[in-house]
């Protein structure tokens, strides 16, 4: 245990004390093992609790453009579920491919993979080429890991040739006492949030921001009707908030009365319980279900949606293509229910609709999205937290969709509620808003 350095960070002792505390040779983390790649062969349930291990891993060396962050808290994203299931590909393949570049990239090829793509913490070391961040800075970490020397990165980092998702396609991710990130991934931590509240926003909020607001996304405007699938989940709940801030009319789809109540309190304009509408959970081929959904949306809004916010994948994609209006847009960032999307192309081409692929958020979009959090306009969707030793249980909760919003992991933070710096702003935002998802989860029967 790196006691002296951890004590300096937890005590907010300042840059000098942190620099005078030696780096440990190893640190505690949640990781996957290469030797486990085949453990789910023939298994009906790829239970991630079998593949996520907790233990000590070696401390990596820093590249000149990197920082070492003492991770106070992290959060679970679905990419960690994919990693831990070794589906659709083993992420050790990503690490091996990255290592073939040579140089600093070779560090990432290990027989262990520290996962996790959302973190909040304190900078404890900086590489020799880092200019804009210093030891002691409180930061959140955005997931895009790019080659900033690629000319395309000057236009849009998400289009750069060697873009990678941190903690998914790179090693030394968020689920540990320490994490290695590029300086370009850092954003100032919102001062009114606790560590766990700050850690849960960056990836999902940035992704939703790019999909809905950014120049490469749907570019929603005042009065647009936006259909949001999985609206009480990590991505969906941020999409609902962004639509509200932009003046759009949000139609959120959820799978239970409990989640519908949560969305009402979040401020979603129209909440549709899929069971009340007659959706079966797999609308890939269900024309009757598509029509029922369209009818329900028109009943509440008087018109068809301008945009469908699509991340569920195979189960919902055909319905999204069908229900958006003539000239409407389906913007998609993922496929948690399957990647093999099938839809009737006549509804796309004959009605001049568009499909936009979206992935993560570039540095500027991440900063702009985080600014909304820092202003109190967007609130965290954190519903539960687990300790680092229970990271597998936290990931299992997301795998089985037994959660709302985001699930957090306390790493070096010893309890919830630490790290708040601006109590006045917090009071203006309101504890009821900041704790909306956690209070809702606490009221649910066990």
C-alpha cells in the first residue's frame, strides 16, 4: 500500500507533499487476466464477476505526454462489461495491436488489463512534455485517447487515425488506486461535486453531448421532438437533461413504472413505459410495435420525432428508423443489444432520413459538456457506489441492467461525500437534484 502518497492526496496536502512522497512499485486495481480469455466458452451467462480480479499490479512508467492520477473515484461504463465478457473481441487483442506501434505503446501489452473509462482524482506526477496541468490539480478524465500529432486531430480528435477508448483499448485505466492518462484527457473537476459525483459524468455525458449538440451529431434545436431509448440509463439520462437545456421536447422510453417515476422527476416531457405501449423488448422485426410507438409519440406531442437517440442497437434500431419523421435523424453510438442491425431501408431512403454514427466526444465537446456540469445545469446520474474491492459486483449490476443512471466505484476516496469545494454552488443546485438518482435507488425495495 503506497501509504505516504495516499495520505498526502487524501489530506489535500499540496503539490510539494505529493512530490516528496515516493511512487509505489505497485498499486491495487481491478483487472482482467489474459489467461481467462476462454473461461466463458460455452457459458450461457458471461458473468463478469468471474473475470474481474482485484489485486496489486505494477506501476507503469509515464510517457512525456502523460500524467499519473491518484484515482479517488471511478464509474462503470458498458465498455467495461464488454471487456470483462471478452466480447465481441478480447480487449487483450486491442492492447497487443497498440503495442505493435513500438515505443511507449509497448507498455500496454501485459497479461493483465486494468479497465475503466471514467475517473476523478488528483494529478500526482506529470510527464516532461505536459504543460497545462500540474501536480495537485483536481481533475476528471475523459475517455478519448488520441494521437494529437495526427493532422486530423486538429479538426476532430474522434476522427484521428489512432483514436482509442481509454481503459478499454488501452491499459492502466480507471479502476485502480492510480491511473495513467494523456494530458489531453484531463478536465478540471467541477468544484461543487464530490469525487464519486464528478467521476460518473465524463464518458456518457460527453457521448450524449456529441450525439445531440455537437457539430457532427444531430444538432437539436429549440422545439425538436427527441426520442430517447433507455432514458433512465447512463447515456439516456444525460440525453434527457441535454434536451431539456436545449429546449427540445423529450420522449423517454423506459421498461418499468419505477424508472418512469424517476424520469418524471428528472424533467422528461413525455415518459413511455414500453410495456404500456406494447413494445416487446425486441422491435427489430415488429412493424406493429413500430406503429404503436409512433402512435403513442403523436398522442403526446402531436407529431413524429425529429431525432431518435439510439444506443440500444439491434432491438430498437429498426423502430427508430421507422418512427422518425421525413427528413429526421437517427443518431447512434452503440449496440448493447447486438450489432447486427436490421431495418427496412425504404423507410430511410424514401423519406430522406439520416443515420449518424457517433462515438465518444472530442476534447472541446468534453470540456463544453463538463462546463454544463460545473455550472449546475446538468446533474450527476449516480445511483449507487461500491468500493474498489467490489468493482466486479458494480460491473455485474450494469451487465444485468439492474440499475439506473451510473454506478460508481470508490477507489482512494474512503467514503462518499468527499472532495466538495464549492458549498455555495452546491446549495444553489440543491441536494435533491444532485442526489436524485441515489435517493431514488435508496427507496427501491431490496
